[in-house]
């Protein structure tokens, strides 16, 4: 549909442009300029709503002349992404010898040099010549970029976002060519926006490929470590285990933050008085921490399955097996800690709801209290409104009669109020004595 729209706009543009050129008008240049801008504005609006892949397909389907015209109106900041989506022959026609570049931090490659990982500069497609890395990290790479890197290393790189709906049996498997595929969720804990980010791993011919669509603190930490520590890793399996270990550490830090938040909430919940307005905020905070705690538990269990899978397929060295067992021990300790936090969260929720019920009971008690106070007054007022009262007081001036009646009602109400207060204080004292 978009291709047909582009073709139609280009056809109208050339048709009107030809008609204006063939006519002799004193203001022909002005009309030509207005028509030219009108159609180009429509094309620019359409292109702004299309993805780079869709624009690349349209350019491939257009004749060279139309493709060149369409290329001139593509915003400069989108040209690089679109160049990844077109063939080499069309790329040369549109941009000459220009090569599409990887965006900053989009692809990071590391090679092992003298026991230390050294980051390789891969900015353009030509930079990959002669590169022999042990780790290639792709961040938010487009399908064309993944295909290009995969073709160079003779494998297919998947979209990490597709890992969400896969079953566990297909998330961890070994291909016929002995490539190892793993898919795991890593924690991204931002303020009030924590979530799980799927990451795809492929171990191919001694190279670890990691693919993700969002930046993660664990990967930033790992890149810093491998660049500064000598002998930190020896192969791609060390890198993978270190990433899983760093994720467990990051999860542990997040659990500590949850514990601190729950302590603050607990002090507020266990205070003597907590109004309903604060209770709603407390419940919202507890809900956020419960969601984060559950996400951490799910992620570390996911990591546990991935490490167990690596141990089962017998690809780890003895030192790596020891590291894997240590990570599993750390995961077991975190599992018990998450269970403790779940119990604490449930207690705080119950306590908060209990305070809400207590406040509700107080309001109901106040309504009952005033109902009891005014009940005898209502009875006397009903009697005072009867015709018999007028007959009984016909010899008494009505201001005196009704004034005395009002005073009697006030005294009766005050007496009932004092009696109830005395009974309430006595019951409260007996309750305190009972608990001593």
C-alpha cells in the first residue's frame, strides 16, 4: 500500500512538473515551485511514518530515477539506517562509496590479547575484516545489521525480542553444527520502571554473540571489567558465566533496595496512627516492591536453568564448573531471601489493610455513638410534636413550655453522652489490664 502511494505521488509530481514546463506563463517558476513543494511535502509526511525496512523495500521496488528522487528527501539522520536495508548495487547508486555505519555502542567486539580483553573498533562494515573476537555484543541491531554480521560469521542471529514466548525446551539447545543457543531475561531496575529484558546468546566457534534491544547495567559492568582486568577471562564460556554472575549480583543489590524500602514502609505502617490517604500510597509502594521481587525471582530462576543447561552438556572446564556451582549457590541464597521478602510484603499488606479496617471501624463507631446519643432525644422530640403535649401545656405559655422541653432534651442527651464516655473508658481500661 505504501509503495503504491509513493508511486502515485511521484507520478503526479512528474506529470504536473511536465505540464508546467510545457506552458508559457509569466509566473511559471512560482507555480512550478509550489507544485514541487506540495508533492514533496506529501512524500516527506509518508516517509516519516514508515520504518527503515519499509523505506528500503520501497527504494528497491522503484526505478532508479524515482529511487534517486525519493532518496533526496529522506532526512539525513535516517539515511544510515536505510542504507542497511538496501542492496549493495542500489546503495552505490544512492550514496556512492558511502558505507552504512553501526551506531555508537550498537556493536561491541572484544578480542583476547595477552590475557586481557581489548575492545575492537567496528564502526563501518569494512572494519570487520580480519577481526577475530571472542565476544560480539549487539545492541538494538536491525534485522539487516544482524543478517550482515551473521553472514560474515556464517550463522543466523535472531531477534532477542522473540525469546519472550519461547518454551524452556527451545530456549536452551545445541544445534547440529554444535552452536549453543541460550535465551535468558536480565533485570533492568530503573526508578519505578523495573522490567525484564530478554537477551539471546549464541556460542559459535569460540565466539560469544549476545543480542539485546536495551542497554543493561550488567553489560556495562562486564565491558568495564574485561577491559581492565588481566586474566579475567580465557574464553567465551568465562564471559557467559561472568555475565550470569553479574546479573545475580545486580539482582542481589536490587533485593537490598527492596529491603530498605520495605523497612521505611514498615515504620510507617506500624506507627500508632495511619490515615487512609497514607494507606493507599503505602499499598502502592508495597505493590511495586512485590512486583520487582517477583521479577527478580523469575530472572534468577531463569539464570539457574541456563547455568544448569551448560553444566549438563559438558562444555565447561573444571574451573568454570566451580564458578558455575558458586553462582548456583548464590542463586539459592537469593531464592530464600526473595521468599523472606514475600512474607514481609504479605505481612505489611495485611497490617496496612488492618489499619484501614480499624479506621473504618472508628468511623462506624462514631456514627453508632451519635446515634445512641440522639435516639432518646428523637423519642422525646416525637412526643413533643404530638397534639397531647399541646393539650397538656395549654395553660402554660408556649415559650415556657417549649423552652423547658428543649432544655430537658439537651440534659437528656448530655447525660447519655457522659454515660457512654464513662462506659467506653472503663472498657478500655479493662482491656489494657487484661493484656498486662
